[in-house]
């Protein structure tokens, strides 16, 4: 009854504290190898709950302190034995079962407490919405059961659930006594984050002979005489041995680049999907996306592209032994010339034989000498000589334990770089994990040790990555949002935002080689990555049945049958349109899987990433929402069929992440989506037919990311959305003339917006006073801004929209004025600008003086119909160097443009440097332009590529060997269109 009284009488602050206790329990969700994460979270939450606010907020409720102390004591008792339990569970199934019960109980506790917190939040929001409510009712937590618990469990139910979980925890605590766990006497050590700019180091040691041999076969130096057919080179070896690294070294070797007409890299992985493989080949050869989905059409396209070409195709990570699948690809590639090569990496000897390999190259472990070299290179990077001498001998012994596995050496080397004392190094050398032979079958002990050494909150972030199938290209921002949705990024440090903390955690894992194959943006930030297969195996081992992923020809029936109902995080990918079908209560898998999986029975799911190519039935999705009410993250993309989103989504009260991007036919979102008060991320980008957003979106007070790029039919945003002042992401803001939609002044509420922002509908802004209310200068976290004026707009309006000084990319579209605003031409304002696009500004008869923008690297000009002459005003006047950093310059669809002049008569112009860094110049559809400035084409400039397309006068003037000015461009390495 005491606990019931607690829940029934608590106010918002009290329940938030009880929620903290629930999050404390949630830390117990991870399986056996998560002990340190549990310790960290337990201590953090206990400190917050028991000492900071519980005494202040709950002292009027009889017996509450005693209840909290009881729970605290029980959790503390369990905490002290977890270290021994995690060791013993490997060989003692009863210990493993005990930890499983602890995990299930923690998930239940978190869901119940989240229900309670949501009920409080709902009552507050609905109280604010009801202006006629009395002051007493407005301030009350629960004015009426009907109001507060609509679509949420009743107060009594919640209280009973919490009481039941408390009893379960007590039973679990009592059960631990029979295991005789010794108390954990280890002291907590301070945790620190790695700070490094080089997070994708790719060291290679001891592989010189391997790469030389492979190159001999790739380049034909070791090819048998009169060889006929496809020449297939297979690199075979166990996971983490460096097969992909060898293939990359060969693929990127300068001789290989020069030898082949085309080079194609395809990550095949498991399952082998012919359509995906063929599409990848076509996209690489055509250098653009491919919209073909039919296998026959794709095969014909590949045959056309490779006919008569000398190509190298790398098929990385091949698993399938099905000759029929391989034959489809092999027969398609027979059109290339004899010198073409196929380079394959695989773990399986049967694959080598099935493919009819011409040359098989087995890759072995590194020798002890080279293993020690690689470990030494990483572990002692940048260290002082004294540390290196003191720890070298211990390091050699640690390297020997990695048994020549490059990935293990690299990962453990990164770990040891953080340890400074001899005692810390010896602790790793003599760690008991080296003696647990059971791990040898599944994962390298070295990788396991590296995992053990991660800071506790980062451990759970890493293990969550098991939800992605192997070889998935992981979008880092999406991964961080998914971590947020699981409450992995909550911190007592209120000065640090969740997204910032998530990026730090990712960088930490990347620095430790838990991620690889990085793709970076212009600023050097990682935007995409992968996990090595062996590292992914580690994540799966840590989560066991907790993370589940299934693709349409997954043959792991046993795991599906026994464990999917217990899964907490799942990815399900069904690609085959012909074989897969969605029924009212069941997903039927292909016959090859010989299995039937009912997603509805996976009632405990917290994450569902579902990819379905076509045929989604609305009723199925509605039922899905009714059953999977524990979801925190839901990704349902893409979908080309459904026009409406089911209103039952409002029942997912725990939901924090919702991705319905690329639902190309969806016309509206239900108002019930506004009942998702915990929602942090809503991704509707690419929903081309979406014409309105729900009017009550202002109730989504926890929303931080509204990704709405590509919603071209949206004519406005709900007026009260300006209340969402915590937004970090708002891709597009639409200025409307409707009273129920946002005006330009509502933009002032979004000064926390990060990254990119596109503002369209600016033609509706009538004067500079209105424009100033947007407070564009105060949006200091923006780095990419697009302003669209719909072919309207006056200079004073644009002047009032002066962007923040840290802007790096600026696009101006459809500006209708005849004069440019001053800030476009002032380097003192756009001090960080690197990219500038000016498009469809048809009334401007001259170009702005942007030559003085000191950091500008890319400039694109489109559809400037009134510009006839480009003169020295374009270069600016006050700087001795015009466009000092410009690398790429393009002019497109300039119908009236006739002259481009860089004057040289005056003495000061003679010494002035013009575009000294220009590498790429493109002229497209400028039919009246008669020539290019000599100073831009000068042989001393670094111009590497000149493209002239649909510009006949220029083409004739610079035509190869025949044009009157061919000699002025003949030195440029790449010429297109001439």
C-alpha cells in the first residue's frame, strides 16, 4: 500500500524522480557482460534519487523514504555481486538464467515508469490546452481519471505494476543467495573519453608478399598463357584476418587504376541479393542512381555497360554457396575483355570452389614479429620513449595473445594507448578472459577485453549496434538518435546535450576500431560507417536474443523459433516482391527459410526497423501498432503505396523515434501522432505528397528533430509549432499567408536549429520590419542556409535576413530584386562561407562582388537571365587576390550572357591574382558566351578539369585540334564536351 500511496499521491516532480529510479533499473537490461555499465548507471541514479531530491519532494508521503531505501538497498546488494556473476554465467546456466530474470524485470520497470511519466505529461499538456479549466484543476496533476489516463493505464494499474516489480526484484535478490557470489571488491576507476582527430587509422604490417602476389594476378603478370573465361582471384581466410584490407590495397593501387577501364567494388555479404548486386554495379558504372528493379533488365544493363571493357570487380564478403545465384552474375560479366578480373573475399572454402576460382590466395595469421610490430605501432603512437621502453616487453606478450589476428591487434592496441602504468598493462596481460576457452569459438578474447575496458555508458551503445545486419552502412546521426530513443544518452551533466554526448560516444568507439569504412563530410566529420564482421559478432554475442535481425532468405530457423518473442530490438528486411506477402497477423517468409514469423508476438520490442519494398496493407500496420506498445524506435521505410498513416500510432506512448521518410504517396499524418509526447525524432523527408501537418504538433514538447526535407507539397507549418523551442533539426520552414500557419516572425523561436535550414515562401514577406522578426543573425548554430523567394522579394527584405556569421553554405533561389544585398558581398559578414549557390535571380543584371570571400571554395550560378557581361566587379576591388580559395566554379543556363572579362589594362590588375586554386570550371547551356578569360585558363593555374556542354560558340572556339583557341586549353588534363 505504501508504494500505491506513493504513486497515487505524487506530483510531477516526484514521478520524475521515480522515473529516475526506473532508469536505474533499466541499466540492468543488458546481458551478463554489462556489469560495469550497470554499476555506473546504478551509482549515478542512486546519487540523484536518494540524496538530491527525494527527501525534498516526497517527505509528506508517509513511508515513501522507507520504500525508496528498500529498493536502493536491494539494487546495491545485487550490484556488488554482478562482476562475479558475469564470469560464472559462461559455464553456469543457472547464473545466466538469474541474470535473464533481472534483465526482464528491468525492462518492465522502465515501461511502467514511462507510462506514469507520460500520464503526468499528458495531464499538464491537456491542462494548458483547456483555457476554461479552473486554477485548481490546472495545477492539479490528475484533475480526472478520464483526462489523465486516456490511452494510458489507470493510476491503480500503474501502482500495482510497480509493486509487482518490486516484489520480483526482491525475489531475484533472495535467489542470488544460493549462488554464493563473493562481493565485488574492485574500485571504480575514472573514465575518460578519447580525443583524437584520426579515428580511421588503417595500419598494415606483414602483408607485402600477399599484396605483391595478388597484384601479379590482378595485373596479368601471373596469368596462364591462352587463358579463356573469367579470371577469378579468391582471398580466403577467417574473420578479422585482413581480407578486405588486401582487396582495398589492390583496388586502389596506382597500377591497377591505370590498367583497367572500370573498377567496381560491391559488398556482397549475406544474403546474396542479385538485384542489389546488379544495381550496385550499374550505379558505379553510370555514376548515378539506378531505378531498375527487374532482374532481367538489370542483367541486360550490366552486359551493355561492361561490353568491350577491361574491368576489375571486387566482390567483398561472399557467403553464398548457391551456384545458381553465382551463375546469374558470372554469365552477365562474360562480355568484358579477356584481361578483366574478379577479386573475391570470403571466409568459406566452399565458396572458393563453387565460383570456379582461377587463383586461390589463403591469408594466414601475422607472424609473431609482424603482430608485435602492428601492436607496437598503435599502442605507442605518439608516446614518450620512457613509456615505450618500460612497457615494450609486456606489450609483446599481449600481442602474442592476439594470435596474429590483425583486427584484434588493432583494437587492443587502441585500448592500451589509453593505459599509462605498468600495473594497468599487467592487468590486461593476466586477465582471466584469456583462459575462457568458450570465447575462442565465438569471438577473440582480445576484442572482448577491449569491450570490457569501454566506459559503462558506451558499452550499451556499442552492443545496441547488433540490431543492424552485417555490412550495414550505418548513418551516424541516425545511430545517435536511436541511442537517444533508448535513453542511453541521458546524463547528469545538464550542460551537455544528448546529441553532443552521442557524437562523443561514437568517436570513442571509432577510435577503438569498433567502427570502420568511414565516409566523411567536407568538415571531416564521419557521417557513415560500418562494423567489421568480427566486431558485429561481438555485439551479437553480447546481446544474444535481445537483438534480432532477419533478411528474407535468413536460414537461421532455430534462432527464429526459440528467441524472437524475447527480442527487444529487431531489424526485418523483406525485399522479394514476388515471394513475400503480408497477412493480417503474420509475415510469411520465403520458402527457403521454412519459417513463419509473427511480429505481433514480439510484444516486448523497443526497436523495430522494418524495410518492405511494396504491398504494405494498412490494416496490418494498424494491428502492428496495437500489439507493439513498448516501441521506443520505429523505422518504416520506404513505402510507395499507402496514402494515409494509421491513427493507431497514437497508442505507442513510449515512442521517441519515428522514421517514415520516402512514403512517397502519403498525403497526411493523423492527429493522434500529436499524442506521442515523448517523441524526439520525426522523419518525414521525401514524403512528396504530404500536404499538411497535424495542427496539434505543438504538443510534441520533447521533439528535437523534425526532418522534413523534400516535402514539396507542404504549403505551411502549424502556427503553434513555434512552441517547440527545443528543436535541433528543422530542414524546411515555410512562410505562409494563412492564419493557422507559420509566419516569418515564428522563425525567431528556432534559434537553436543546427545544421541545415531551408526557408521557402519568402515572397510572402512584405517588408524589412517583418523580415527582421525572423532573427536570422541569431541562429548561430546553422552552417547551411537556403533562402527561396519564389521570384519575388525586395532588397530591403533580403538585407534584413542577414545570416549568422558562422555560415558555411548559402543558397539564394528566386530572388526577385534588381540589386544584391550588401551582406552577400561583405567578407566581414560571411567570414566562414565555403559554398555559395545563386539560382534563378532573373532580375539582377550583374553579379555580386563575391571575389573577396576569403574562404569560398565552391560557386554555382544558375539561370541568371539578365546578366550579359561578367566584369571586374565580380572579382571585388579591395583584395590583391580574387577568389583566393575557390576550387569549383560553374555557370548554368545563362541565356543572355555574352562576355566574361578580367581586365588587365590597369597596372594593379597586372599583379592581381585571380582564382589561384581553381581546379574545376564548368559552363553549361550558355549559348551566347563567346570566350573564357585567358587569366583563368592560363597554364600556370591549377585547373584540372574544364567542362563545356550545350554552349556551341565556346565548343567551336576551344574544339580539340581545330578551334582557334585550342592551344589555350590543351594543357588541362580533363576536357569534356570539346
